[in-house]
C-alpha cells in the first residue's frame, strides 16, 4: 500500500509541485528525459501544470526562470541518456525485466528512431516512453554527437516552451481552469499516449504477420 501511495504521488504533477517546488520539478524533468527508470514520470503534465500554477500565482516562480531552468534540465537529462546508451550499448537488451524496466520500451524507441531518424529526438519529446528511451537508443547506435546536440537542444526548447507556455497562457486567459486541472491533465495524457500505443501495436502486428 505504501508503494502504491508513493507512485500515485509521483504521477500527480500538482502534488509534486506543491511538495518539492522548482527543485523537484527540475529533478523529475532530468530523470524523465533520459534515465530508463523515469519513463512513468509526468513530464508533459508537469510542464503544463507548472505553467498554469505559475500564471495563477500558486507556483511562486517567475515564468522566465521556470522556462530556462526546465529547458536546461531537459537537455542534461537527454545528454545523460545518450551517454548511458553509448556506455551500455546493446547489453541493455539483456537486462533483466523489472517494474522499472521493460524491453518493449526500448524496442518502441528503436521503432520510432528507425522511422524518423534524428527527428525522433524532437518528436519523441512529446511522447511518453519515447521521450525517455529515444536518447538512450541514440547512444546505443552511436548517433553522431554533433547532430545529437542539435536535436537535443531543438527538441528540448520546443517541448519545454510549448507545454509550459500553453499552461501559462491558458491560466491567464482562464484562471478558473486551475480548479479543473485534472481534466486538462487527462486530456494531455490521452493526446500523448495514443500515438505511442497505436504505433507500437502496428509494429507488433507487422512482426506477427512476418512470422506467419
């Protein structure tokens, strides 16, 4: 029961912000953007909620400071994931599965990366699981470092600024949205998870047909 409560707390962006403030937000963004055990953390919803609460005065951090620090945390997280991928290489596929690691997650990132190339590092920022494992896979295949840096910075900028400012400006235009934040979070979760699930299922279906 204690473990369930901890996990429930970790995936609730509003609780996370009120509990740990900016430091915890930055730590979660860093972990979720490149450490394989951070795939379940609420990156998109955390950014949106942080922007919304910032606009309504419930998160006492200047929006400029919020954007810059989260942007840096996202870049560092991806860079760590890339470094980790280069170090472990294909050995990660032999890693025992656990609650915090499933082989299918890295396989999903591989499918996405093979389909979009370096752009996967930008597009993947907006997709759960892919956001965490794409930089790791880029490291595994030893994707060109200079190109990785470009896609890392570009993807981090687009993801952080779009998600955070969306929450911020909606909070300014619709202050009452703060009272119904759970519905906004549910909407973001549905929008971001559907492409990941459908793409993975399609690829698995193709594999089954090839094996028949």
